[in-house]
C-alpha cells in the first residue's frame, strides 16, 4: 500500500501528539497526586441502609435560622421522606443514599443534580429563594417504575 509522504508526516504528527498528551496526563496525574474526589468519602453497608442511622429514619430537621437538614433515602421507586416543606429562602442540606440500585436526585429548575449510589452517602446544599413546588426526580434508569420516581419539595 502506498501512503503519500504528506500523509505519513500527518500520521506521525498525530501519533506524536497523542503520545505527548498521554505522557503529560500521566506525569501530571502522579506528580500532583490526582485521584477521584475522596475528601468527604463516606459509605455505609448498602444492604443495611434502612437499619443504619440516620437513614433508618429519613427526616427533615430544622437546624438553624431558616436552615434545614434533609436526611433522605432513594429507593425503587421513590424517596423518603415523601413530603418536604420549607419556607422561602430556606437553605436545605441534603444527605442521601440509596437502599437498592443507582438512582438520580435532580431538583428541576435548580443546579442540584446528583447520582445516588447504594451505600454511598451524597451531600448537596441548596437555598430555595423562590416559593413554589419543586419537582425532585430520578434521572438514572432504575427499573420499571423509573418514570414514576419523583417527589416534591414545597417552598412557601
Ligand atoms: Cu430511580 Cu430512576
């Protein structure tokens, strides 16, 4: 097979760029000690989620001046606690895990969007400035009832 000289040059150029990028990536990864986020890594036994505190009692707690803590579990096909109600301007700290399979936790109209893995404890915080009904839905396919998996947070 005949390959044109210019094509050979481009192939060599492309290949050497690939080598350069992968080398840079590799060297940086080790020299800077890059790793997946692990600073707040927290996991519990995924088979005992409903028996492990605080997930044995999913709850919405008032922890300060218009500040709340929501301890939640995701399961096929819903969330606990089922009803969440806070006043406008409330800051809610969500702590959530799954008791069965991978689920999603997206609050429509906000930038809250988490993956919920069995036994992995995930956190996020959001301040609900505007009153209204916020839809929380699952955006990871989790089974036959996936599309029905939702709840709402009512902000008064
Ligand atoms: Cu839970 Cu989809």
